[in-house]
C-alpha cells in the first residue's frame, strides 16, 4: 500500500474523502487484507479515543480561580471591556469625563516625551494607554475606524504593530 | 437579572447579561465551563501550571470578545476554540509544534509509520473505562506535541482536517499524515501498556 | 625659537583636531543609521515575483517568532539612510507605501506609516541596535521592517 492509499483510507474513515474516491477505497478494503487490517486498527484507535477522553481534575477552588480572572478583567482598559453597564455609566459619567480630560493631558505630555505602552501579547492599544515601560511602543492610529494591535517579543527585541479596521482581516494569528 | 437567578439561566441569557457588564453572569459561565476549558488546556500543554494560566487568559479574552460571539456555536465551543488558539500560540512560542527533528520529518513524510506492524487485536477491549482512560492519558503523554495536538483537535474536539490545518497553520496533507502517525503510534503504545500491565 | 614655534603649532593643531573630533563624535552620537525594508509575507515557497530575494536570516528568524500568518518572507524594497538628531526623513518603499521616520534622540524613533498618501498610524519606540520594529496595516501582505544598521 502506498502512503497516499493509507491516507485515503484514513480520510474514508473520517468521512473526509471526496465521494468520487470512496468507491476506490471500498474496493481496496475488499481486495487487500493488509488494507482491511490497517483500517480496523485506525477505527479501533479512533473509537477508543473518541469515547474515552482522559478526565482531568480541576486543581483550584472556584473562588480562587475566578478571583484571578476577575482581577485581570478589572485591570483592563475601559475600551477593552466587553460593554459597560449602562446604569453604572450614568452614575459615573461626570467622573469619567474628568478622568478623560486628565488622560488627554497625560497623552499630551506622553507624546512630548514618549513613554510606553506595554503588551504581553496581542492586545488592542489605545493612544491614551500609559505605561512605565520606557522601551514599549506608543501607538496612534490615524483613522477613526482603525485600531492598532501590538505584539512584543522581548527576547528577540522585536515589536510588531498592525493597524487594522477589522481585526479578523489582519494576517495575525489570533482567534 | 439578579445573582440568585444565574444558576437557572441559560448560557445565552448569561452571555447577554455579561455583555452588559454583569460580572456575576460571567462568573457563572466560568463556573459552568471551567473544567472543560482547563481540561483542553491540560491535554494540549501537558502541564497544569501552563493550563491554569492559559485557561484564565482565555476567560479574560472571552470577556473582551463577548460582543463577537454570534451564538453560531455553543458558548463552551467558542471558549474552547479560544483556549486552543492560546495553547497553539504558546506551543509555537516554545517551538513545540514546529517540524524540527529528522525523526519528525521522517514521520511526516510517511517513513516511520510504514514500518510499524498493524495492531490486529483491539488493545482497549475488556478494559474498564477508568483504566482505559488512564492508559490513553499515558499514551498521549508519549506523543510529540504536534502529533498529540492533531489527535486532540480531531478526536476530542471533532474538528475537520481543514479547521485543524487553519488552527495549526499547516497544510491539510500535514494534518493527515500527523493524524495517521499519531493514531498508529497510539495503537502501538496502547498494546505496549497492555503488555506491561500483564 | 623655531623649535618652540613648531611645538606650539603642533599643539594648536592637535587641540583643534581633538575639538573637531569631539564635536563630530557628539553629533554622530545622536545620528541614526537606519535600514527600512518592505517585506512580502507569503506561504508560497517561491514568490510570484521571482526577482525577489529572501530576507536576511536574522530578520527571518525574528519574523518567524511573530504571530504572523506567513511562512516565507521576501524583500520587496530596502532603503538605508542616515537620520540626524531631530531630523525627519520620508522614504518611499513602493508606489503606495511610504514611511516617515523622525529621530527623537536616545535611539528613539517615530515611525509614520503612509499608505496611498493617507497616514495609517504612528509608532513611537526605542530602536536600539538589537531592536526591530515591524509594522503593517489592513489585510496587506507586506510589512515594513525598521532597524539600525552597523
């Protein structure tokens, strides 16, 4: 049996073989004992795995695990958060306005003496983000509908900045 | 929706509440699907600490991207895809899923699996479920990251070849040969483990 | 007397030379020698334009560590230029892709990306000799790579 035939046998098992090739594989299974044995082995393994995924016990308490997630969510920039609660926003809008004004002042200072914006992985970057990491990039998108994603590989000393209006169209490996 | 309603609410209701900024609703979603997301991270990383970190990162990303969730799949499936991608990124960063060794190149070009004798008996027959799961876990641990990942995505996540090729950023042919090798190796390992037990 | 005069001339000349050297060294301190490249990213082993050369190994290695969806990288354009402290240079890398680089001092640069005469965005970042700045926009399969040269 050739490697190609073996892979077609597997594709047949997985239901991924084009219909026009199915008949050929069925004939091979009828005529070739080795092919039939291999097919049985692949089928047994597939079945054993599909029905018996190892069970993994979760090692932490619910509260501890959640508290770490909640902390990270609370640290997110407001614009990175999924959506702000309307009532909360209404209550706090005067404070937000003041905070916004302060942020704009900070931005002006930062652009005069560029500080940095740190990102451990791909993340949305807003021009108002402030960081104490002086080597990190400060990124400004010139178009209103466009966002910038940054990725820093500190070990390589490489910074990637991608400007895009649509995160999904960017040739970047994200989900 | 108040906190006491969360346990009875559907995932969809909770997602909509979380989109409005309701952290309590999101906490309920985490509690419901935490085990599955963590288990997927463990199966890919084979390391509990990495799995905890990556699963938490997945939940944070999930929160950030709730608006993008279109209810086309279940919330659990959507979250699982997020954690899978984070694990793949981490494996890539650690260079654990690249073709590097000559041995692996040989496997992927169809050299080694040809030499493996076909397993004619079913090594999983007459085994109790827990025993079988434990053996599968041991066998999975012996595969390379690239082979185990393909197996996990195909057999446990039921992803198609095309989806795996996109997620792993490799050709469909590579997915097929990795899957073929991984299955054959698993069969051989399960037989070995059976012999050891006897 | 002649010897004393010659000695004085020699010392003066040396002093002038040293002063000039110091001034030029200080000026050169703030200068940046930069290399900007427009690089094509592709999953094809050979690019459609067969005239393109693969990127240098060190850049390729760095690019492969980034979460970009390509396996292969080829140089479309490469421009080397000097940038004095506080100086700005506009560099055209293709018909549609231009960059503007400003030397902010202390090895810090401001890179402005321009696509089809429209400013896409601006990045301010330290660019020491070991560092590389990679920028791109939209769904393009070209990236701009900026780094210091020796």
